């Protein structure tokens, strides 16, 4: 196809194949790092539709709810008679915003998922949803939840989309793999990303003695906080393996 304006009325099948071939050639000549960046960008993109946005919201809410030990469902008018006080609900409107609420509590948090002409970056949007959910917890609920003896390891260290403010910027955490228990230690693999275009990433592997972990997630987060900040503020390409197995 030529550089002049495209005349769709006179476009031939051969023109389409020629354009596709030239595009493939341009992509093949890109530096390897640029190819990787494009692939990651494509993998993180959701269709700019209401269905695409709903998929994005679900993908973000599921790990947060697993960490916090809560169940959240989309609000439905047909279910109003069956909801119980304090039940976790969310709703999505056609302006690409999520409203999180507690049934009959009279409190809700609205999180915008759209900025300018695109969805917000996935990590930033996830962090905002996490903060909105955290604000809807009641103080006495947190005390009651901390009293449960059988918590999952994710609930004991709820890390999904939690933000950490370091000297070099704000970092957002995600699970790299599910926590596992072996030899009286719990192994946590956490990925941290700075919310930048290049998605600067660091990895932290924690080994923590089972007896060192409290049922209070706040205490556990305070336990690992110094090691997290040390990693985030270290060399840009550094990862870390931290053994807290001796802490009891």
C-alpha cells in the first residue's frame, strides 16, 4: 500500500497482504527489548468495552478478596431480599467505575477505572480498589477476624495490590506464587511493581517460621516491612531472598 491516503473503494486484497507483510517486517526488525515490551503490553490489555472492564474488575477483586477472607458479589436487584446486613457487594456502571458497598451500612466507596481515553493502569486500579475495600472494614470487624485460629497464609499476610511507599516511589505488591508451607516454614514469593510504563519489577522470597506469624495481619505486615523497603530502595535490578525462619 502507498503512503497516500487510503482509498477504501479501490483497496485490493493484494494491498491488505502487502500492508500485513510490511508490518511484520517492521516488527521483526525491532530490538529484542522493544518486542518484549510490546508483548507485555498486549498481554495486559483488556478490550475497551463494558465486558472487558468487567473482566478486569473481576481479575482484580478475586485476589484481594482471597487475601482478606471475604466474599464479594455483584449487586443484583433480584437478590435484595436475600442480602444480609454488612454483606460485601460491588456494582459497575457504564462510565467504567466500580462502587463497593456494605449492604445496609450506608457506606460505599467509588473507584474510577477510566482516565482520559483508556483504562487506568491495572496495578494502580487494583491498589485503589484495595484501599476502597480497606476503608469499608469496621474496627470491631478487624478485631473479630484476627481472633480466628484457622486463617489461610494469604489472610495472614494480605499483600495483593497493597501499596508500599519507598524513597524511590510507590510500589504495588502482588503474589508471584501461592504461599506454601514446608519444614515448619512458610514461603512467600511476592512481586513488586512501580506503576510506570516500563513496569519496573522486583521479587522478594520470604521464608518465615510458622510460629512467627500472628493471626493479626497487621503485625505480620509490620514484621516484613523493613525487608520490603530495603529491597525496594536497593539497586534497581535487585531481588532478595530473606530468611525469617529464626524469628519466633
